[in-house]
C-alpha cells in the first residue's frame, strides 16, 4: 500500500508520544529505527505485535535498534496500552493522521465486506542515516521481530 520502498529517504516526521513529548525522525539519527504503524491500541493483532516487540526489546537494543509505534489513537489510549502491557518504547499519537499519510499507510481497507479508510499495518526499518532499509507490509504480529532481525 505504501509508496515508499527500501533506499528512499524516510519522511521527516514529528509527533507527540504518549506523554505529550515531541518525537521525530531527527531524534533517531545514528540509530536504527523500527517504526511500526498499527491500527488500534488493545486489539488482538496490535497487542500481539506490541508484545512481540516488547519481548524482544533487549535483543533489538543490543543490535542498535530503537522502536516507535504509531497509530491514530490519542495519548490517553497509548498510556493505558503501554501500562497494561508494560511496553518499553514510545507510541506516537497521530490523531491528525499526518505521519500515517506521509508514510502512505492510511487508505482504503476492506473488512468483512465493508470498505473504509484505515491504517495498513506496516513496519519500516530505517537506518542510521534516515534511509528506509526495509518495508514489511505482511506483518506476522506474533513473530514480528523475526521478520527483520537475524
């Protein structure tokens, strides 16, 4: 669904995390970033994905990765999601859908025969220079970390 591909410069995003703190691409210069977009806090697939990243967080840190999740949920929803599942990484509240649209993950979806606009679950692996190294569009929520680390 996204128009972005490996080798593209990642869009220079800025948003607010669950505590209202500004967070953006520039904050991760010199680090590898797992920027994952997911539909909704506290839903089965999104919870499985977040918990898989949480459970592999130490491995990710050792390999030089930082992790940031993005959805259209608000900060209050993110705080509850983080507290409930003890997530060690920030979640961006993109309620205006600016980051979602910049990365091309907001658009028409079909579910149970119904069409609507929503978030296409997608993960971008961004290198230390802000270039997209990998785009994962077919996310395995239960084994997500294994899709991009050795």
